[in-house]
C-alpha cells in the first residue's frame, strides 16, 4: 500500500523497481559499499536504538559483523567465524553498519534492519503503531516482520 498511500511506514512499504525514479536507486555496476539512504523517517526513542545495538552483543554473528564493519582492515579469522549464510552476505557486501545499526541489503530494492527475534514487537511498536504510520493493521505487520 505504500506506493499508493505515499506515506506508509518503512515496515510495510512495497519495494520499488531499481530504476532512476526510485529514490534508493543503485546502478547495477555500482560498488556494493554504497551508503544506505533513508526514504522513510520516524521519531524513534533513543532506548529503541540502544536495545537493538545491545542485542548484537548476545548474537555471535551480529557481534562479529559489528567488529568487521567497524574496521578498515578486515580480519580473515573473523570473517571465517561467521555462519556460512552470514559470511556469503558479508562477502557480497550486503551488510552495512550505520550509527551502530546493522543493515542488510537483500537486493538493490530492499534494505532490512537486522534485529534479534525478541525485539520484533518493539520494532512493530516503534515503526508501525504510530498514528502517523498510515496503518491500523498491527497483526498483519507483526506477521510480515516475523518472516
């Protein structure tokens, strides 16, 4: 519905084609280290960001990614310590760290914030339940976030 409503929150926005009309357009030949630019802005509590970043210390892969993405020199031992699926995405340049938050680019059209499963309800509350989000369907969004 985000394409039609034009003000939907970031959780439910439909992905756009990767073309010049898309504000998040990334040329196919571009380097995978392109900074992530937000197309949706919301006023989140500082504690929300703290909870997300603190959860990274409890997850081995997230903790390793934070170390790797914070360094100019990549350590092979850290890269090889990632689970295979995470290592593949890292090798493809799909992970980015911005303001302490890990983002995963699934394709050129979609960027996902990496959070622990225990924080899904918090993400829904902070990013969807606002009266400015353009939605009233909390249950549907919760199902989308879980997948």
